[in-house]
C-alpha cells in the first residue's frame, strides 16, 4: 500500500481537521497556510454537538482548549424583554457524543494545527499558494516554488484561490452582497462584571444573550476563552455601516475587519435596550470591526481531477444558522473516512464524487435555513426543526455507511 501525498491549502479550521484524520490514515500530508500567525481577528463561533463529535473523533477537546459550554441562553426583543430562555447540554448521555460550546476561533485553530503537527503533518506557515494546475495536481507558491502531489484539498476559505480552477472562473463567487453586515467586538468578562448594571445580566447562569428586533438587526453575545471574554456579533443592513467604512470609494470590495466608530455603532442600534448600549460604552472605541456577510450560489461541482474543495471555499454560510465552522469540520471528517489507508490514487476521483454526493444535500439545507432566518420575525418551529436536523447528524457514521453501500454497488 502506498500512502497518498496530500497537500492542503489553508490552515484555518477544515484544513487542519482534514490533515489530522488523513495523517492518522497513514497518508503523507502537508498544510500550506499564508498567515504567519494564528489570527485573533476570527473572534468566535458556536460548535454544535454534531461537529464537537467530529472534533472528539479527531482527538480535539474543545473545552480543554477554552471553549465555553453553552448552558442557558436568553433571547430578548429589541427593548430587552425576555422572549425565550432555553437550556442546552442537559442530556448527559448525548453529551458523550458531542456538546454545544462557544469557541474562540484562534484557540481552536491553534489546537487543530498543534494536533496536526503532533500527528506528523508538515505545517508550513507563511506560505501563500498563488495558483494550481489541476491537470497534474501542482501547486504554485508566492516564493516561485511548486509542488506536485496525489491530491490537493482547497480549504482556503471564502476567497479561495483554488475554487476558480475547479469551477468556471468567469462566474463571480461569492455574491457581491447579501445585504447584511455585522459589527464585532470583544470584551473581558471582568469589565462586564465590574459594571454595576451590566453585571446583573452577565452572571453565571447565562452563556449567551441576544437582542432581536424581529426585522433585520440583532445583537448576539456569548462567553469564550475559559469564560474570560465575551464576543458580540451585531448584524444589520449593510448600508448602515458601509457609509463610514467605504469613505466613498470601494464599498463593494470591503469584506471584513474594517474599523468602525463607536458613534456609528450606537447610531445603528440607537433604538435597542439601553443595557446593550451601555455595553457598547464599556468597549475600547478602537475595538469595533465591521464585516460584510458573504453568501454564494451552489457550485456546480466541488472537485475536478484530483483537486477538491471543502468548507468556506465551496459553501460559505451566513452566520444565522451557527454552522460555518461546523460544516467545514464535517466536510473534513467525511474526506478522512472516504480516503482510508488502502485507497489508491486511481480511486481518488470516485471518492471525491462520493464526498460531494454525501455532503451537498446537508450543506444545501443548512444554507437554505441560514438564509431564511437571516431577517424577519423568528420562526420558532423552523429553528427548532433545523436544530434537530443539525445536531442529530453523525457525519462519520454517515460517511462510513455511504462508503460501504458504494463499495457493495460497485462490486
Ligand atoms: C479570520 C476569520 C474569522 C472568522 N470569524 C467567524 C466567526 O466569528 N463566526 C463564524 O461563524 N464564522 C467565522 N468565520 C468563518 C468561519 O470561521 C468559517 O465558516 C470557518 O472558519 C470555515 O473554515 P475553513 O477552514 O473552511 O476556512 P477558514 O477558516 O476561512 O480558513 C481558510 C484558511 O486558508 C488560508 N488561506 C487563504 N488563502 C490562502 C492561500 N492562497 N494560500 C495559503 N493559505 C490561504 C487563510 O489564511 C485561512 O487560514 C471566520 C473566518 C475567518 C477567515
């Protein structure tokens, strides 16, 4: 058995997750990541039990890495009246499979990259891929070197360099606008608890709070990093924040992490609960960043020859369905199951087709619901039904069953 030589472009979340599993299968794996350091600008996201289960399978304990267990969550209307409270992680048996947590992106990325290195993956940091030749599986780097391998995995995020070589590059992906942006900021738990008014809300019982105007503005907050910090994500129609960040120039090209002033943020949320506005005042006025939310039509295919995409590179998810990171991790473990130790180079294309067949319907549903709940009044029935769909899926077992069925059919 000859192991595959695999190059993964992107050391975000899905890239290192795939690397860990593929190296465990015995393949020779390298990650190429353009950043020179793990970026704290990623802030955080929700890891739902379905993807925590995948991370556990890869040997990653997110709670040990500082992720905060999502216990009681409180939802409020714009003025701060409680509309719903719910508890998670109550079923201890189910928690053995996976937990619902809030993770700090930089911490999870670091855990994944460290685990990949320990497992023998060569992690090359500060190396930018500039192009790929999909006819002979060759990557070209910004230092003018290149490498040829058996399989290339494009896990290089929403602005993927690999994607235009897999699908028709004349089509513009992602869409120029979803109509929504979000302001993000982070505050230490200490600061929140030191304020006599805010501290009444940020106590031990709640790990997530949200204010929703039932139209198109929302503030969602949750604890991360061993409970030492809170992350705030404030979504709104993009024209409300574009004005300032664009300064009359390239409004459409502004994608993420632009500075925005405290005054502008307060203006956007001026009709919200005074408590939410008070939290804004506790924040470093230089700490507000605005991001455009991105979306993409379904790609006609996710792979060509021996080059395949995963995660945001093929299906960025607007954050309302709390699944961007989770879908990327599920994609990664699916590839790990489909490319075991005994797979041969001649079988790669067939397995990549199967990967797409397995993953597309699930990702499609996640995208549809995430778009549907992105504005307007909360549809509680839809959200509850979606949550069950999301968390009850075992991506590892599902891929194993699909592979077994596929092999039986083809013999
Ligand atoms: C900085 C950042 C912050 C984010 N914050 C949130 C959040 O708060 N909440 C949320 O739900 N989602 C967030 N997202 C999106 C969410 O993290 C994604 O859904 C999830 O990370 C998808 O994982 P991925 O591995 O597919 O892509 P990513 O995590 O985007 O990883 C892609 C990686 O590829 C690297 N890369 C890109 N181009 C090249 C190249 N040419 N050569 C080499 N390396 C390259 C990037 O530096 C990056 O590390 C964020 C994404 C990023 C990049």
